[in-house]
């Protein structure tokens, strides 16, 4: 260990076991963790020799220090060599009500400093299982939504070509459409677990066919979804017709309205969802407005009487065992929640998504 420390300046990257890492003095540990390029820790208890990126412990590195990345993970420019990557898509150009979701990825990253290496509830060890990093944001065009969709689609083609699973921070829900275009190019039509207050299956809004209320209509039209393996959970609110979800049901979607979720655990529901979706590829899309605005007020189109954070976690944990090929957490609008709690909730839900990806190790 001390030999590693003496020769630190000879190379920019070192691999050590967790035991070695925690044997360092706090000052040495702080130096190593302050520059994510310097150190990759192998935290495996069996010391298998694999190398993983690991969030630095707040026991040694102040959460308020450093440049914000998701969970304080290393930043790298591309997805090469990664099993999963956090990526931001900072747009709100498709928003129909309150803007601000373009700042969602930035604030989710800031609040994610509270995340730690293990999931105490499920005993998942994501950073012993997968190589994960933050690959920054898609370079969107905030003046042109159609061009932004093209940029997103091209960026995700490159991510998916590496075999990496993208974990996306939105941004408004428009982004699901170009992401699923890229996902379906690689995997074919996919199943979908869609958690939202709204079905997002409108055809045309104010003369436009692309916006945050239309992505899943476009996905069905283009054959991106295996409609027999689609479930929408948490839908609620007033509508433009007596049955706002008639179109979804006509496609073969399972629609679970919020009223069906009140006052109950959603673990039994997710057992049914797993049976419906089976072993094929599936995408998880989680709009933060699925949660009641009392818990997550920082969003563009809030609807009362929604899901609780506990139910949101139950849904994501209920995806364990599915062949997840991508996930997103969208519609966090920080200007409408000065406490930061909506972004904090989003960061934790993204961590839960990471913890149910395929090949996850559990203790």
C-alpha cells in the first residue's frame, strides 16, 4: 500500500483492494478520491482482480467537494468500456406547462452526492457488479426540438453500440421517443414499464406531433414497442374524454390507474408485471410526476393523489429479474422545488434502477 502511495505520481491510475484503500490515512484517501482519474478501487470481498468505479465514501471525502457527477462517479466522454452509464438530456422544449426540466440533470447530479455504494434495502452491490460512470449530457439544441430528437437518437446509437445500458436523467418526457428509436434499432420492439401521471399517447398537441405528451403514440406508430408487454402505472387526473386511456388499452397496454394503487403495496402488481413482460428486452421510463406532488412538487405537470415514494421504489425493485436495456427518470423541474427534494428523489430512483440491472450482485 505504501509502495503504491510512494509511486503515485508515476502513473495516473491505480487499482487497489477496498482493504488497501481504507488502510490509508484520511489525508491520503482524500487526495486519491478528489481526482477520480487517479484511482479505481476493487471493492470485491473476494479480491477477484476486477476493476470498478466506486463512489468515494463521505467518511473521507466531503459530499460538497468536487465537480458534481452522478453519485460522484468518474466522468468519461463516451460509453466505451462501461456496463452502464448515467447520461443527461437537459431539455424542456417539449413541455406543455411549467418549464425548467432542462435543469433536471444538473440538480439530480448535485443531490446524488448523498448516494452510497450499497443498497441497504435489497443488498445490491452495483459497484461490485458493473463498470459505471457519468458520461455527461447530450448536446441538445434548445431552439429546435426536432433537431434535439435527432441528436438524442444519434447519441444513444453510439452508447448502445458499446453494449452499455443507459440510465438517463431528463429533461422532459419527449426524450423517451428518440431514445426508444435507438433502443429498438438494437433490440427490436421492446417491452415498456411506464410510470407516470399521464399516458403520453396524444396524437397532436397545438399542431405538433412531437412533445412530452406524444412520445409513446409515436413509438407505437413506428413499431418500437411490443405492445403486449407494455404496462402504464400511476395514470390519473382530469381528461379530455370520459376514458383518457382508451387508446392505450386498444393497443394492448395494461393500464394501472392511480386509484388502483391507493393504500396498498405494489409488490403484488409487479409480480404480475414480470409475468406479463417475460424475458424479452424491456425499457423503464419513470416520470417523476407519477409521484404525488406533495412528495415531488418540482415537476412541470403535477397531478394530485399520486403514488408515494415507497410505491415508486416498489415498482423499480419489482423490475429485478427483467431484461432491462435502458431506463430514464424524467420531468424533474428544480425551479418548482427550492428544497431540492424532487431532485433528491430522482437521484435515489435512478440508483434503484442501477441496482436492478442484469448481472447485479446481491449480498
